[in-house]
């Protein structure tokens, strides 16, 4: 009981369904890479690698929402979830580039964006949390779909289609990366202005665009009380 008579919600266990899905995704990364390099010119190994990647990508889409809906948000999940996301995407990008099936320019652009966003979040963490944007989540989905299709031995129209999806993912990654820079600078500017001795009182906080729909309750909660999956660098 608290001083006001309210019940204190118990902390969720670390070993819960959401975290188990995250651990499965992380464990599938080396399996995916092993399958892909075991037989890069063999359809059977390609399908096996696609299966591992697809399962991992699906867990990426559902673990965070499960944690929020069921009240299973933990410090472990907040830490490991974005690591697993980047490990999966990074492994696919680098592996496909090594095999010569994906331009290194694509891998570099996405890698620079991901590293840059992570550093920006660390830079402004003392001022507040930058919630994941709709565009960031769309980027993750587009890259997951396109990279999964690049693993498959596709030709013709299907191969063209995956290239188009990948291009859209890279564009969204670049645009949302610029958006994160804008929001990080805006957050820092507001915080330093408000904290300046003898400075003018802080102006009302304007809405910071997040390249998507207006923030939902979950997105707003990510700013005042970070939730799993909404503070990762997506």
C-alpha cells in the first residue's frame, strides 16, 4: 500500500512471453547467418535462412505490443529489444552485401542512420525521451519485408518488387533519421532554455512532428514513462 492507499503494481517477471520472443529473435540471428552462408547458391538453404529470418522478424512486430498490453514491460526488454532489432537487420544487410546481392551503399546508409539515431538518443537522454515515430516503425517493417525477400531466390517481377520495397525502406530510413535530428535538437533547445538562469520562462512545448499520425496514448506514455519498444532507436 502507498500513503494514499493505492495498491502498488507488482513488477513483471523478467522471464515473460514478450522477453522470450525477444530472446528467440536474438538467438535466431546466428542461425539465419549460418543458413545463408551454408549454401548461398542452394535453394534449400535459402529457404531455411528465409524461415529463420521470417520468424525473427515476426517476433519483432509483436513482442513490444504484447509487453505493453499485458503490462510486461521490464528493464531487460527495454534494453535487449532494440539490440535484437539491430542485430537482425544488420546481420541481413552485411551478409547480403558480402554475398554481392545488396549494394554496400544501402548497408552503409541504414547503418549510419541506426548508429546516428542511437547516439542522438544518448545525447539528449538527460532532457527527455524521443518516442519512436510512425515513420520509424514503417522503416523497420519495409526493411524486414525487403531483406526477407532478398534472401529468397527470386527472379523477374518478384526481384524487381523487392528492390522497390527496399528503396522505399531506405528513403524512409533517411527521412526519419533527419526527423530524429530535428526532434533531438528541439528537445535539447527547449530544455536548455527552460533551465537557463534568469532566462525567459519556457514557452509551451510545441508538437514535434513524428512523420505519421498524431501520437496515441501509448506514444505519449513513451515520453513521460518510457515503454518497451517505443524508446528503441527505430
